[in-house]
């Protein structure tokens, strides 16, 4: 099965679309849903941003639901979320089931009138299965409505090229590698040693953008406070992440390859960088892009020990003509058994913690990564994760900061100049 190619994009809703989303937040949708008659043929559409690994599950579902046809509509990450904003605003064009990535989830849960309350179909009974914070992310702001069920979480680790570490004279065994970087400062020190070895064609890291995201995600409070006020410009943990990320650029450790760009994909194949931030879902992406590098990649714990990047929920827009059947499909796709299946095939890590002690998860390895104990690594990362509050324009804030990091990386501004512009740009986000 093709590993999913979807998660590590930068959320990017345009300002006009975000305003539109806010303006239509209280609307009620079309409300045209009806229950199907026995034996009635039904087509359910599901909107995704890339391969979620659901196709085998659809076939399994249809064995017990022969009257259901499932049509998967897949678009690019930003297009998917931007289109969903438009379709909710116009009350037309949304699928029966829509996936929403964590960077956008607050934008859509702020519009409870646009989505089916899954509680009316009994899905609130699933609450006890989930990580508490993952469940809370899928609720309306007042906590009264269940708007989405979680698919996966993006517990963090660090993937690295063993062969490039060996060429640089660094340890390559995963426990020894993890010991090199208990902190991000030590990670940068390791990068300097790698750079000093002057390994041909390779830099230490792909780019600083996702390093920034990982460091911020480890902080108790991130870009927003609990009152939905943007505090990115005043939170010292955000500024620390900014400074460390720019240090990577200034020390010459970055290959300057933006995540999910064609050059970045080529960089995997060529071995252009030795380390990359690695949520569970990234393992499938690496395996797809670096097909000839089996056994060269391995996985170690991330500096700081934990964190989260990515993960999604499935929601049912009120536009659905078959909300009951759509809710049943959401329930099936997110079940404990199916989250385990998708993890083993695709690498996306379950959001149901009872699976973390399951031997089939704990003992799961991948030959591509030197039989790294992937299940154990990501179980520990998920357990130790302390989630943050996500604001309604989380993605827009990240774009502003990401653009600033890019200006430094491109030599257009110094870190101080770029930060001053970031602070001005953040004032425009309300």
C-alpha cells in the first residue's frame, strides 16, 4: 500500500477565507439529511487530503453494508481545507464525511451549526477510548457537541540516516544517537560536529521550519492562550524556538529544503540531509520517497522527549443527505481495530491509548528503519505528550512565523529584522 503523503504541510488559510469561516460560524447548514430506507443504495463521499490508508477499510465495510458506495475525494492539504471553508459558507459542495487536520480543527469546531452532532448517533460513547485531549479537540467550543472523531496523533521522534552519521564519525546506534541530543541545544551541537565532518552532499537537517514547530509544540503554552488570544509574539517559549531554529540556519546546518516541496522529496532520495522531524506518519512518507535507502534510516527519540505534529479528525457536515450513515462510517473508520490496522500499514499512530500496550503495537517494527521499535517509540511519545490549546487561526499564525524563518534562510533578513516583521504581521491576526 502506498504510504500516505499528506500530513506535514503548513496550514494556510487565507485571511479572507478565515474571515468567511468566522462569519459563517453560527449558521445551520442545509439540514436536508434523511435516514435511508432498507436496501436503499447510498453513495457517501469522503473528503481527504492525501492517502489516509482507508481504501482496504472501505472494502471491508461494504461486505456488511452492501448498499453503501463510498467515493473518496482527495485534494492537496491547503486546497482541501480552503475548499471546505467555502463549501460550509455556501452550504453546498461538502462531502458526507470531511477530514480536518489538527492545525485547522479549531477553525471548524467554532462552527458547530455547520456539522452534525455525532452524539445524536451515539458516538459520544466512544469518549472513554480516546486520549482525553484528542477527544476534546473534536468538541464544539462549549463542549456540548461531538463534532469529530480522531483518526491519529503525530507523536514525535527524530528520523536519521545511519550511514551519514557514520561518515561524519558520529554514533549511529539509536540509543547512542538519542543520548547525543537530550535538548535542542545539544541537537545543534551535534549538527555542528556533523557539519565539521563535511560529508559530501549532505547537511544536518532539511530546514528549520519543522524544528520550530516541534520546539513550540513541546511547550506548555504555544501560539495562543486559553482565551484564544494570540501570544506568539510575547511567549518566551516561542521566541526560544525562533532563536534556536534560526541558529540552525546561521550555523549552516540546513539543506534549505522546504517540507513537501519537490526538492525536499528529491533530498530524501539523494540523502541530502541527515535528520528530519519524524511524527509517526512521516515513516511512511520517508519509505515512499527514499525507496532505495532501506536500512539506512533509523529512528531515535526527539530532543525534549515528546511532542505532537499532525493528526486529524473526521467530521460530518450538515449538508450530508445521509448523516446517520455518514456517522456510522466515521465510527467504523476510527474504531480501535481499524486505527491499529492503518498504523501497521501506513505508520499513522492511533489516538486510542489502550492500543499502546497491545503486543502487536508494542512489538511492531519496520525493516526499512533497521527494525526500529516503532510501536514502542511512538507509544512512549504519545503517552508523555502534554497537548496545547489551539487557537482559531493557528494555521495563519504559523504561516506568519514560517515566512519569517524563510526570509532568514534565504538571506533576505537577519533574525532580528525578520522577528520585527513577524510581530507586525501578527498584529493583523485577530
